[in-house]
C-alpha cells in the first residue's frame, strides 16, 4: 500500500512539469537579425556559463538545445552577453525554454529584432510573456510581419 501511495505522489508532481518556451518567427520576405541579450545577473545564466566554461559555449548550448537543427553562424559578444542570429524568411527560432522554466523569462535581459532598414524592435525579457502571443503548450511566439 505504501508503494502505491508513493507512486501516486510521485506521478502527481512529475506530470505537472510543462515546458515553457519563447520563439520568434520571421514572416517577412527579407532577412532580419535577432539579437538576444542574456541577463548576466541571473543565477541560471551564471551557472550555465560556468558549467560550459565560457559565454560562447553557453550560447551555442542554449541555441542547439532549443533549436535542434540549427546550422547558421552565431555572432557572440561575451562582454555584453549577447548573441546575434540571422533569420531568413520563414525561419523560426526558440530564444529560451525548457522544462522547469518560468514564464517570467528572467534569463533574457532583452531581445532586439533588426530589419533590413536597421529599424529595431526591442522587447525586454520580463515583457516576453505579455508581448508574445501565448500558444498551446506554454509556447510564447512573436511573429515578425
């Protein structure tokens, strides 16, 4: 009986863990740049940088963890803790996410979306959950139109 109660207890906690993610989709017919500024004060970001030895390795890990088939070049700036990604038309890119993540996106300081005319749209990390559209399954989506 104790084993059944313990099993039900464990299932009740593990089944509620949802993945939360934020992504940007380029629906323009032109190349856009996406610049992600990570929050250098976030304990999660600090721990990841230490775990991966430096900012560049951390950035590559985060990008590949969330974007399995990502094959484009990244431009990392370890001083400002940012990563620049080129988004082709119809590209979609997950900027942050995973299981056990909260929807405050505290790990992201801000993102900048830069179009071909060098116009910049800036969204603070703490505003992602209100600026992006919430989709099924805890996915937050921003569409460049």
